[in-house]
């Protein structure tokens, strides 16, 4: 397992080499363990399920490890696993369950892998192939997989990369025929891939580069057409809009958590922000579980960004029973593309953080942030200054 900063695969040949290596592992190995990141979002869960469906078509023994309680709006993904005989567990014994390949998806760095210590210890076993599929590159990232098996490159989502892998497999007709695979792109595979692609990019709104937008249009359009073709009942998800509506619909409990957080919003010149004190978090942790709070916090910071038209910021204390950290989430409005948020981390010399250009997270030990309101009060002007600098006319020497 590597530790160097993740970089984009610059050539098509380089990407194809990695994909061919992964396909070889799929064909020649038998027992696969799939891991994602802690507090998994829609892209992480969808990518795990999508990759597991591909493996199941090759009749591989496949287990998904998810330590967290999954939010209600993602439950249909786990139902897909039931229908495809894919095992989903929250505990795993290396002593009794064989593993030939570990696949790590949508995880920026090794420290964020969602797995118990006995599972993580398998990453040091040279007999096990470590596949990695991820779209987080640059600041505060590090490889989790073996170099030859790391499909780590620019994309709208990890699900897009798994879709790319599936398309390569789709074109290997002799290989599919030898494994009696009549149709690789089943409805459930397409549904999983679309969930990750549209969820992570909010229907493409958070994409900036022309390359990301182009590939998003290609993959989402292709899979959306496939999904419509395979859907026969009005009660099923028939298109991308149906999936997006499901992902963004909050349950009654989630609605209460959301209203509490968003009710504490403030606005600076360009940033909508919410600061949740220790007292706020004691109330929230008394009413809601940790996974729901984490999931709703993402929805809140998205709303703050869209309301402000530029940036949204949320700051809160972790549950002290689980962690001694203060968490910060920074999100960019889909209409504001001028600032790569990874530059904010570099500007503020923040090491424990990461993400992509439209959304980043960072954290500090709570001992370093005794007064969260005061800390955010000092943070906002520094970010605002960066926004002002974007529009200053360069001085003539």
C-alpha cells in the first residue's frame, strides 16, 4: 500500500493498463472484500454496490464491509445487494473468511478507510491484491492500493470510474461469453452507477472542468437511457430525476435535525455558515444518531452554499464518545466556479483535510478550538480575502 500523494493518470494507455490489471484480478481471483470510507456518502455506497454487482456476474465471492448505519435514502442500494446475493457485513474475520483481493473505493487516504483493525491488517499482506478506485487527487490524498491496480484519476465520482471499468468489460465479448454473462449492464448495475454519478456531483452542478462535464454527460446520459429501457413498472426508478429526488428527500427525523442546524445559519459577505457549539451538539447527539448528523450536515452545507451563491461552511464538534475532533465542511455553490476549495486548505496551511475542488472537509483536535465561534470568526475573513483576491486586477510592475 502506497503513501504518496495521488496524481491523475495522464494518458489513456496508462489508464487502460490499470483497468486491464483489475480485469485480470477479477477473472483470476475468487474472494473479494470491498471497503469504502468512514461515514459513507451516496457515491461511496453506490460504488461499492456497483463493483460488487460486476463481481457477482463473474460468480465471485464478494463481501461489502460497511461499519456505519446507512441512511434511509440509500437503503435501496442495500436491497440491490440482497437481490444479487451480495453479502454486506459490519464485522469480518480474516481467520475464517478468505480474501484474495481487497478493493477500496472513493477513499481519499488510508486513514479514512472504514474497517476494523483486523481488516486493515490485511492491507499489509503481500499475497492479497489491493485494488483502488478513486477520484480524489491532490491535496491531502494518499494511495490506498497497489500501484498497478490503482484506478485513481480525475472523474465526477468513483461511480463514473467503475462505469468506465464496466464499459471496458462490456467490450470484451469473448470474456463475457466464457463466463456466461449475457448482459453486463443489468438494471441494478445501471441504477447503482447513476446514483453515485448524480449524487456526488448533485446532477452535475458541482462540476467545473470541461473534461468532467463532458464525461458526466456521456456516462449519465448513457446510463440514464439504459435505466429507462430496463424499467417496466411505475413504482421503479425510471430516470435520473427519480434517483435524485430519492437521494435529496429527508425523513421526518432528518428534517428535524436539518431544521435545527439550518436555523442557526448566518451570512458574511460571501459565505453562509452554521456554527454548532458544544451545547448544540449535546442536544443533537441526544436526539439523533451520529450517522444521521453526519449525513444531514452535508445537506446543510450544500444549502448554505446555494443560498449564499458562493460558499457554505459548517463547523461542529464530533460526538466525544467517538472522537475528540472539531469538523469543518466547506462547499461551493454550483454557480460559483472561480475558487478551487483545495486552495483554501493550502492557503490556511491545513494538513488534516481534503476533498475535491467543489467541497472540502478539515478537522482539528478540540483542544485547539476551545471556542468554536471565535475560531470561525477568525476563519471567515481569511476565506473572504481569498475571494476578494480573485477579482483584483493584477498590478502592473
